[in-house]
C-alpha cells in the first residue's frame, strides 16, 4: 500500500467502527503525510500483523518532546525519514534485516533528549544518513558484522561544527562489513580534514569499499587523492574499490577547460600545493599493497590533473585488478570524451582489461563484459 500527500487519522467512538486490521498487508509506503504518534505506532504494531517492508517519509503533528516506537514481530525492512522526532526513537524488530535512517536527528541534534534504541538481532544492512552519537544512539541488540553499511560523514568549518561528523562514529560500532559505502563531504581547511583522519583511523574490515565524494554548493571536491589513499590504507584486503567523484556540476558551470576544474589540492606550476588540507605524507604509498583488488571502478572521471594524480597513486600500490572501468560525466561532448579516453589509456599497460563508458555507451573495452552498475 502506498499513501502520499495525506493527513488522516483512525477515528474512534460514535458511529465510526473501530479500525480493522490489514491482515494481508506486507509492504507499506507512507510519504508526505501527517500522523499522530500514537496512531502511527498502533498501525505498525497492531493493525498490520504481517507487515514486512515499511517506508515512512512523514512528520508528526505534535510539537515538543515525545517518543516514537516501531515494534513489529514480522518487519524485515525499515526506511525512516521522519521529521519532528524530538525524543527517543525505539526500534524493536526481531526479524529486521535492513534499517535506513535519514534526517531524523539533524534538526534537533543538540537536544540532550534526542536518542535512539535499536534492538534487531538479525540486522544485516544499515544505511545511516544522519547524526550519530554512540552514547545516545545505541544498537543494544545487533550483530557486530554486517552485509552492508552506508554512512555519510560531513566535516564543516568552525562556523558549522554542529553539522560535523554525522555518522562517522558508526564506523566503530561494527567489526566487519562485506560492503562499506562512505559518502564524504569535507570542506577545505585543516580542521575538518584532520577530524576526518581521526574519525577514520580505524574502519571495519570489508571486502568492497565504495567512496563517494559530495561537494557542497560553494566549494570544489578536494583532497581526493589523499582521502582515497588514507581510506585504502585502512582496508588493504578489499577485492573491489568504487570511487565516485563529484564533478558534473562544476564541469557544466566552468565549461570545457579541464585544467580550470582541477582542485587546489593539486600542485601549481611552481610545484607548490595550495590546499590547506594537503600534507606531503598524504601521497606516500609505502606499505599500501592492494594485491587482493580484483575490480576498480571510477565514476565521473573528467581527466583533471588531481584525478589523474589519484589514479597514478593507486597504480603504485601493486594492484593488478582483473577489471578496470571508468565512467565519464554525461555532460561531456564527443571531443572531450576522446581526450579523456586517451588520457586514461596512457595510464595503463596495453594488456589491462580496461573499460570506458560515457552515457551508457562503451567507448573502449578489452573483452566483452556487461556494462557495470556504477552506483546507478
């Protein structure tokens, strides 16, 4: 069942009969609706006895501090994007496999009464795009190993420190994950970057590492090379590495001059580095060996100097992947695509199994392999 853009209640008393149960309902998606807390809790826990998949994209009518609970014996997938949860969020679901939390705690993140208690012994996938405090947001019953963990880390300047870090602390909650996906938003400056290095000094063991750079509306993506090298130094046993660069917006705004969209992290003509986040040791690859890496995917590659520098650093880590794939930004023209294709091929040995895609079109490949799903 899918409900959107509604504000409704279950009526009681008078001529209205009590609400019946939705005995056969297994999937429920509620979007852009207004609910009273107690009505939503009763709908989940009592009126849907076979509910397996629940998505809530809504907000509640109450103002002030209140608690919201999701209790279900049958629920397996839960996606919460609920505004105005100003108290404790409780999730008790013994069969829950996947949990997604987004923008629930951001607005009142300074409220000391803001908390979460999650009991899900079968939990296998977590997507947490929200603030996380290990003292207030607790997985009281959950495995130490996951199949998939997606988190967003955000490091701002001193004026916006209340937004900093987001879910970085969640990386220490789990010992191992099969697939780790990190969305990174790090503004230019030594303080945000050093906080990032500190928070990611230890990562859960993983086989697949996906790194996605997110630039805010006022600054370029930066420190891609040093960020990637830092993360892979903590995950040397990975078999697959996905790097998604955030460049399409700036490519459209600045035009076709690749040199102009190069991040200040890259050295200027005098050999100096202009980015305050960069340190000489950031480009040291000694001791980083990626001999277990089988697949390397780089998405939104424009051929800018700092991106080329990142690929060169990766190639110094003794990696011999059986598959390397690049996807170019969709807003490139044919001439630009050809230049970037030539630049990519010049980085690899002739016998490398290399694939280059643009607008779902395969520009080059060494063998007939299906088009990969590069982050969709």
